[in-house]
């Protein structure tokens, strides 16, 4: 006999649609809001009730395939997938001292529902639910990793499935205007929707296993009494390299170089690549000379100004005018010798 707390089977489609609507609305809310938590718990309770009904009336038998089920009953394949997604969104309050442990329990419940969902799809013999392909996800363990090509193929399959769902949704909206609708189109839409959930379930299981591994390591560190924010000590600094003229001469003659990082420098007949070309004293002298030249302030010649011609220019001393022009030309030549082209527009770039 059916449990008295389970409502009759006739109300199952209505209850399922209400639970799906709650899940859809949940995706638009902030995960930190109280409304999100209340709606999430309500949706979990609804899908839990639907799961009990499906099991009590044995909607899916072990010896049946998806082709033997009606279009309406195919939607109930997603009950465990919805439950897994909802449980993966359960987090304890940040101030809860057992937050990590509770999160681990939520992940285990979500992972169990995802495994049940994939096993049901394999049992119903969907074309996209190949047992060999899903065996990796059914036996996921911490540290398991997919290859890059497998992840790319999975992403492309998910993108193609989402594109087909959009096309089916558009066609169903057009078919709704016709009397009776299109049963075959609706069935294909449900099957493609289940395919999309299978692909998403695989991705979510992969992420949940990684999170579970991280949380387990954090719990071990806390149980050992270690500080999670402790910065490891720095290694001791390496001693400085002091180059002398004798070292430079010897390395240039022998073709050797300093090999601090154990690099094998290649020589091409012009001395070792990376070998020093001057000693510390030579570099210091050259640097001081460059700094002295850079610190010399050379006054740029003033821009030419328009001079107002006097009424009697012949009265001006021609010799003084020629001397002034000569001095200005010398100052300009000296300024060009010390200031390179573009120095005035380097913006502190050295």
C-alpha cells in the first residue's frame, strides 16, 4: 500500500512543474539571500516528495527502455538531477564552526544523486548514455583528470545540445498554435533536455570531486593544528657575485661563464653567451659617467620671437647683431651635442 503522506499520482505532473519553476527562479537569486535559502529548501522538499512517488509507483522498471515510456513520464528522469543540483548549492553559514564538514556532507549527497541519475539513464538505454563513456564519472576519485581533448569534445557536445534545445523550444512554440500540438517534437525536446543534463552532471561531478579533495585537506590541516594562512619561511639569500678584471679576462680567454643557475651556455666562437663584459669597477665608472651627463642641465635655446622692426633699422649696430646671432648658433650646436633627438618626450622611460 502507498504511504499516506504521498499524494496521489494524478497530482505528480503539477507538483513536478511547481518544483521546476522553483528551481528556475532560484537561479535568478543571490546565493547569500534568505529568499534563496528558503526557495532552495522548498524545492528540495518538493523534488524529494516527487522521488518518493516515482519509487512507490515504480515509474521506471529495471527491464524497460526509454522507448517504452510515455513522453510525460520521461520528464521524471530528471528528478534526481534536480536534487543533485540543489544539494550542490547547500552551504553552511560562514560563522558555523562545522561549515567544512557540513559542506562535505552536502557534496556527498549531491554526488550520490548525480550517480543515481546517470545509472538511470544507462538503464533506460539512451543513445547518449553509453556505459563505457560514463564509467569514468561513475567512479570519480580525488585526483582524477580528463585530457584536454576530452574536455574540448565534452564542451562542444554541450554547446550543440543547448543549440538543439533552443531550436526545439522555438518549434514547440509554433506548434502550440496548432490543435493537438506535436507529440513527437515534444518527446525529442525532452530527450535532448535529458542529454543536456547528463553533460552538465558530468561537469558538476568533476568539480565536486575537486572541491571535496580540497575540503578534506583543509580539515586535516585544521585537525593537525596548523595555521592555514602561515607563510612558509623564505630561503636564505644567495651570496653576491663580485667580478674583478682578472675574472673577466680569464673567462673571456677560457670561454667559460658564471653558472649560478646551472644553465649550459652555448658558445659560437665569440665568447660565452651571458659572460660579463666588464668588472664591478668599470660598470660603476660607466654608470657614474652616464648619471653625470644625465644630470647636466642644458638650457634649450629660447623659441624665436617676432621682433618688431624699427622705423630706422639702419641705425642699429650691425656688429652687435652678428655677434648675437653667432652666440645663439653656438648654443644651439652645443645643445644638440648633448641632447639626443626625442629626449624631451621619453616620459621617464630611461
